[in-house]
């Protein structure tokens, strides 16, 4: 939705929406009784369909809010491009293997994950 310029509304479940929509917030914090208008989308508490309905009504009526989330999402989505995410995974894999393997000769680190 974000890549299409559509405002994102998500429940504040434990599987990652907060990390995407409010990256500078406390990831351990979960909403229970209110809506959060985060930088890149709107979070509502899990199982609170009443608050979801409230947010949907507000967003449908408020064109400025729609535009704000459309622009912020399109600006932010570049962080999730396939190449960038793949590079992050590769760096983490190399880091984890480095913690387990003995030091390698110069130039071997980039090829190490492919030889096993």
C-alpha cells in the first residue's frame, strides 16, 4: 500500500507494523486504548475494531491527512527496496558467521557464505 501512495492503517500487533510505521518508537510498547498517528501510517490497538472504524472515517473525510500519509509513505518506502533489503540480510549472515567461524584470509569474507 505504501509503495502505491495509499495511507497505511495497521493494528499494533507484535509482528512488525510499529517498526515500519513508527521506526523511532519503542518497539516493546503496544497500544491498548488509543490510536497513534505515527510518521508513516496509523496504528490502532489489536482487536479494537471500534477504533479502526473511527480511523477509517477520519481518513476518508480528511483529504489533507490522506495526502500527508501518501507523501510520507512514498518518501519512506525506498528503504525497503529489494536490493537494499538483500544487502542487509547478507551483512547479517556474514556477521553471524563471523561470530562462529575462525578468522578468514583477506578477501575470503564475501565468498564465505557461498562455500558452505
